[in-house]
C-alpha cells in the first residue's frame, strides 16, 4: 500500500483534487473564475474566433461545418465554398451534391450540406437573407444549436447570449475545477453564473486558445502554465519536483 501523502501534496492527487473541488463554495468558485479570466485576458489579449470569415453569413456556415472537425480543416475548405456561394441566396439555390463535393473533406458532409443549405433557405425565406440577432430566432435555423448561435451572436454582433462550450472548454473547466459536469448545457449554465456577462464572449476564445497552446489534452504543459496557481488539476497526477 503506497505511503500516505503529506497534506500539501494530497490536493494534487486526482481523488483529493475531486474532493477539493466538491468542497468549494459558490464564493470560492466565483473568485477562482475571476482569477482564471483575468490571467487568460492578460495572457491572450488578442484571442478571437479561429474560423475565417468576412461576414455573419460566412461565420454561421463555418461554425456549422466545424462540428466534429478542426477549425483549421474548415478554414481550408470554406474559401472554395464561399467563392461558389457568396450569399445565403446563392447557397439556398445550390444543389446538394455540389455542396457535398466541396465540403467532403470535413466529414459528415452529407448531413452538413443538408444543414447549411437548409439554414440558407430558412434565412432567405424567414429573415430576408439577414441573420437574426437574437438567440431565440437563431436556433430556429436548421443546423444551428445554442453553441453555434452563441458563437455567431458573440463574434459577429457582440451580443453575449451565453458561454460557448466546445470540447476544449468542457475539458479545461473540469480540469481547472470550475465545473464538475460533462454536459455542455450544464457547464454553460454554471459558467454564466460564475462569470460576469462582459466575460462570456472572450472567456471561451481565450480558454480554447489555451487548450491548443498549453493545456493540450494528451500532454498538458503544467509547469509553464500561467493558470497553475489557480488550477485544481482535477484528474491529473502530482507534479513531481514542484512544491
């Protein structure tokens, strides 16, 4: 049986870290969230949406296409798509097989082609070709869920309707100890309570950037992480040689 860890080290062990997370009260977690947000803002002041776009129409299409696909691959594919279909009207009149052929490298291309064509048709028929600027209207568009709507409304219009929870945000908020759920909907609700409204848009962009640059899923670079002092490191082994 392994020797009992010293109290100063125990919080670094996965089981103890989870216990520490459960003992945090709302005030402690709000303070932690504020510290995380401040550090991210200082570290990544210019972090922004990684999907290339020139207007709200291009952003909503790119965001739909990014499901279960990297932003980099989407950015490689959308130039050809937007050259052929530069407006919602043109995409609404497109042929399914033509769109599928262009976006095939993205995976799930048949469903995605159906979604973006359906979105474009609804945009033309129901909103005069212009993207609506409310969450309630946005999620009526085919292929547009709450996450996609939050991305578009936040990035294109500056409307903080929620916190975008992608795979990076879900992983990092659990690892840091801000949340204890794997459900994106529950995570978003928790983060909306912890963060002031003016942090909702930028917090996700910065955390996503951090997940790609430092807190990499299979090899997190904890010793050089600017969040180390405020991170519970839930589920990670102790950092050897660090006190």
